[in-house]
C-alpha cells in the first residue's frame, strides 16, 4: 500500500500516500534489514540437474528480474528508522511505512512477501536470476531509496514493486502505478508504460481482480512522488493488487491460491514484456 488510506487523485496529489516501493537484493537486503533469511516454499520442483540444453531453452535464461515486496513485517517496531527522511528524486519523504492490513489483521507486508516469493519461484523455473529487496518478512526496512539502488545495481531487465492498497472500504480493484520522467528514470519511461500495460492485461486475463473503481483510470495512474519509480534505471511499475480495506478484495488477497495466481499473472506479464509473447507457465 502506498497510501495511509489511498483514494483517488492525480499523480502528484497523492500526498496521503503511505509508501513507495524501491530496491534491494536478497543478499544486500539481508545486510540492511534486521532478520535472518527465510523463503516461502516453491510451488514446483526445479529443473533437472545438469540439463544444459533444457536451461538454454528457458525463455528467461540470462535475464535478471527485480522484485520489491513493499514494507516489512517489523517496520512497526522501529518508528525512528522508518520515519527518517530520504530523498525520493523529487522530494523528501519517510524511509518507509508499515503498510496496511485487512480488517482481520492480515498485513500487507506479509501479503507482499508471499506474492514476491511465489513470483520468484515461477521466474527461476523459467531460467531468470531474481533479486528481491528483502529476504524475509521479519525485518525492518530497507528504506525505499535503498531498495531502488539495489535493483538498479543488479542491472535488472525489468522490475516490479508489489503492494496492496488501503483505500475506502467501498472501493475495489487493482491499479498499476507508472513513472513520470524526472531525470534518473527518463530513458525507461516508455518501456515502463509498456510493461505496465502488460501487467494490466495479465491481471485481467489471469485473475478475478477487476480494475480499480476508486483510484486511477482504467486501472492505471501516473505517479511522480515514489522513490521506487523516480529512481529506477530499469523498466519498472508498482502494482496495487487490490484493496485490503474492501471485504471482497480482502477475501481474495488473503488466500494462498490467489496469491499464487497473482504471481502467475506477473510471470506472464514479464514474459510478454521480455520475449514478446505470453508463453506457457
């Protein structure tokens, strides 16, 4: 979630935004966060050992994909750390936030990491090297500008920031947040918008989540106030996968099967963006 109670608005008018996704690798984040590394179980076994010919046919072999699971599970325990001010490329903002949660107490930070872990497994099956911004959901941070730097330094082919919103209880649906040119990201604006279109199409094609009816337009909004997008040097979008404060969306978002379905949709979008086809996952 980017906003404390994210509602509608223009790119700059989202002053109530709570968070911005940014950057880090599983290794680098381990040095920045404050907990040991754990990983969610993968959904399928890996490729046969030594199968070089098979590996060569994997559609994402040689590609690096960046994933930022927004927030972290213990952000609430260290307000002095997450409230410190960082430069997001345009303005000063907080290092991070706690994120939102459902009425039942299921946290966005946990959701984000679960989907990211499923997506990592899918992408690795297709031959990709995957870089996450945090290694588990039991740490604090890293700050959003640090997350952006780690993904940039990984030379990711494409990156996605995974979130869920905390909008009005009456509002449903996903929104793709796309960058506005501001210097560091100038050369990836067109490609980011193209990737955003692939993500939007994949969510509509492979999941039950509709486009947002309260935020953005046709499931898309431009944002110029998020460190994760402002500082990106690779094609990148942020996805609000649904509204945790809406009962219908929340019932989907907390389900393991739906989290895996979201990861599958993102995998298809990444395949489409990098190979020009949806592929078979």
